C-alpha cells in the first residue's frame, strides 16, 4: 500500500481547497481506476526492487503478484523490442531520471518467445530529504497499438504477399551497402529477375492463382540461394537479389542457373498446374557501376538482354548492352516500315507424323531481313513483336503470305500460323482470314490457326462469335500451349478445335522427370482422342524424348530432331513428288548462338602490348594470329576487353599463329559466349590514379604489369628468357 499512501497524501495536499473526498473515497477511486485498466501503478525501492504493482498488471502478464514483489524491475520486465531507445530507457533506472513511454513485456514471455502483453511504463523518481527512495510510476496495456504499429512498420519495408523486402527497402539497402562497400573497397552483385509467362498464368488461372504462384516462387528463391543475400520483390513478377562480396562470374552464373532451373519446375496450384520460367540480369559493383543507380541500371540492361535473347537464361552486364538496347528500341520503331518495305519473310518448321514420318503441316515463323542487322530470326522477332502496336498488321500479313505460299504446295500439306491474342480480338480478324483464303484460292482446310488459351479471357460473346465464324469458314483450329495454364475443358467444349498442341515446357519436363509428367501427357492424349482431336508436341530435340512421346500416343511432332525452320524455296523443293518424309535424328541439335570471336584484341608481354587477331576461343584456350615466331612456353596476358585479362601460355606455334592455354578457364557469360571469372578491379585502377568508375569497354594495354596483379584478378609476374618484342606478322 506504499504507493497508494503516497498517492493519497499527494492528492490530499494538493486539493484540500477543491475536494471534499475523504482519503478512503480517494483510495476507492484509485482501486476502481486500477481494476478498469485505464490506469495501473507500480513502485520500486532505491535498489530497483518492486514494492508495489497493481494486481491488474500482474494478472495481465500472467504472473502471481507474490512472485514479483521484491524482485528487481529488470527481472520482471524486458524490452518489447531490441531498439536502442528501449534499452536506453531501461538505463534511466540507474540514473534516477524520469522516463515515459517504455515498451516492455514480461521477461517470461521474452524467454519463451511468446508475443505476450505489451505495456507502456512511465516513472518519476521519489526523494526524501534529497535522498533517492525509488520510483513511482504508471503502466498501460498497449498490446494492440504496439503490434499494429509494428505491422505498419513491417509493411513499409516488406512485401505483404511474399514477406520479401519491398522495392523501397531494397533501394535503401543497395544504396547504403554500396556506399559502405565503396569505402571498404568491397564487391557486391545485384541480380534483376523477371518471370517468364507469368502474365499468361494470371490471365488463364486468375489473380488469386497468380498470388499463390508468387509465394511459391519466393520460397524457391530463398532455397536456391545458399550464400548470404537479400531478396526483394519489386512488384508484379519482378524480383531483386543483392549478394555481398562476390564478383566471381563463374559462381554468380551457377547461382543464376540454379535459380532458373528451380523456378521452371512445375507448380501445383489449387486452380491447376502451371509451368513458368525466369530471366536474370547480373551486374557487379564497382565493375559495372559505383553508385546504386548505376549498378541497378546495369542489371536492368542485362535482364532486358536476357529476355530478348529468348528468355530462360541469365546475362552479365557489359558496356555493349547499352548500344544493344538502343538498337533494339530502334528495331521496334522500324517494325512498321519493315512491313511496308517487304523486309519480313516467312520460314517454315515441319510438323511430322510420328507414325509414318510424313510432313503433315508447316508452321510459319516470321523473320526480318534488316538492312543493318541482317537476318533477325523467328525467336528474336517474336520478342520484338510482343507488345508492339504492329501486332495486328504483322499478324494479318503473315496469314496472307502463308496462304499465298501454301497455294504452291500439295493440298495434303497444311500451313499453320500462330494467332496473337490482339489479332484474334480485332474486329477485322475473321474477314482478314477469309480474304487471305480467297486471294490465295486455297481450301480452308489447308489453313491451320494456332490459338492460345488467353483469347478466352476477352469478351465471351465476341470470342464465341469469332470461333463460330472460323468454324463456318472451315479452317482448322489448334489450341496452343495446352498445359501451361488453366487448360479448362470448357475451352474444348466451346471451341471446334481439331488439335491440341502440348506446351513445350511440359514436353521438356517429360524428358528429365519421373512418370508423373509422362502420365500427364498420356492423359492429354487420351482426352484429345476422346474428343476426336489430334495432339502435337514441339521442341523435340532428342531421340529419347521422341520415343517417350510416341509411346504416349502423340500423333504429330516438331523440333530440331526433324528440322529447324527452313526457307520457302527449301519447302517447295522438298514437296516436289508425292510426300516429304523426315526421319527423326538426334544429331540435329539446336545450337546456342555465339558471338563471333574473329576480332582484334591485345596481348601483353613484359612492358609491351601487341594487337593480334583472335581466331578461336574456348574455355581453356584461344588461337591468335599476328605475331611471328613466338616460342612455346611464352606467357601472355590476353586482354579480352572490358577489364577481362587472362594469363595464357603458348603451347603450340606455327609461323604467325599461336595456340594459347589459359591458366584459369573461362566461364559461360549467359548468352552463349565466354568471359573471365574476374575482371580488373576499379579499386586497383583508382589506386593507380584513375577516377573510380565502372570499367570501360576498351583494352588495358597501357597498364603496368604490377597493377594487373592487384585485386586477385591475375598475377602476371613475367621473368622469362624471351625476346622483348615480336614482329607483327
């Protein structure tokens, strides 16, 4: 009762002239206030031990009052969080200063890891004749308010759907990290990640399924990166990863490839099964930028390049990408002129009967013969066309041109054309198809239109009307990419499809995974058979996959195992005669596109730099031309540009040509080429007097040998009995 006596005397002294309440009435009022929960009280002695605590507080924290009286306040209550402010307030108990707003919880809840009740404590020091006698204070339950504020603070930093850092937190983390790492001369890698085909899942399965998919993607991201990192979701299907102290492009490439591999595995959602992919752009500070804006922009450009190169791959930033991105935008702007100037042309990919190896149809692919770039193949053109305002114009041209070519073929061979969603939704679409058939004077059965499930998410009446009109025309219809999204049976009932094309991602899974994927393909084949539809599988590369699909009953197949897309002249030549037959062969593998290596580079020996022609490049060595009579055993530093320096030894020589073996193997650069694991450190350049900046794309022939060895990149300490100079060939 010490506190109540203290309070009663205080109230009595200060209100004799204004209050007629007795001391008993005042104490009763204090009791009622405590029991109501509006105000609680506590007191401690000069040693910080509790001498009074409202029973309501003890009840609220679930501790018997008898167990806390006489105990130090710091052993009964603990900070509600780990903030420095709360800890400093606890120190005021030792400094005998007044405090307020201290958020605490029961120590037992802290030890048990329980959320518990959160209290706000305030206190005033009490003195008797100048001698400190303890604290007197109040308490209030702020549990709801505390956790509401904590959740608000969390939502300000983290993505509410996935729990990953949000855009604002990632921006702050990257900025502060790079600022600190710049002073400490440390490296930091930033990955920009974008999901492939996520929009298709959202369109076919719905936004609820899209949200669940993003959660599963986030979980896989966390599991796939085993090094210390920060992962964030920037919004939509964009993610960002920051990895400290890593500039080894071999290791980063392995991490990126692991992410891509894990994210392309099938997902099981309540609404159905789906398969997506991912593209990744990688930039490294300080090589690709010093500030956060520079590095993120570099990673964005690398991501843009990865998506444009065919998706499902990673790409490291290089200075060439900026020019590549500008040229890409120019290509998109030039697309309208390409149609008018007849720069577009079609190639055809055979669709072959699995039973008799006869070509049953030819799928049209649009290519572009650009006056500066040269031939732009079907994959790159499709990525340029996607989202362009020229989709309808180009799609209409392709149908008309394909029908015109098919008029020269036997009527037993069909031509198949993919129909973009925007073209299908156009009011003029059916009329354009009818006009193309009339102009070419071919049977409607000779034209096959491939339509994706996404068209069904437009105006229902308009979709049904267009399908009915196409059926009336007599053209064949194929449901494209079946198995990539919802794949509802309702589509098959509503539309007069003649065939189902199984999604390529689902087909590829059947080659590397267990019987579950094959079982799904068998189910699709059985479904198609019951509805009197054919089945088509594309992207077939190996005889093993071909055999599995044939056992499943797939009727028609296409892919490199038969043929890559070929020109119109080849088609017409092969179709002379009764039939065109192609036997499947595993030797016809689609090869990754590689950048040419026939270019001028610098090689450095001692204090001399020589320009040579790089004729060939592999992970373990290179073939150079341009120096005469260089003896075996000579060591060079090969300058591949952009800070890429590799130590190499001449292992064979013939006149002006030398074969080099690298001391450290090159690694994949994510785009079909090769790069060094490490690059010259901009910190080393800065130490030598150069301004700290991202690496230029030029050569480094002017750098002294000692400088080349800094940063753990290379160590060209030459001391060989070789001529100081070689004659240029």
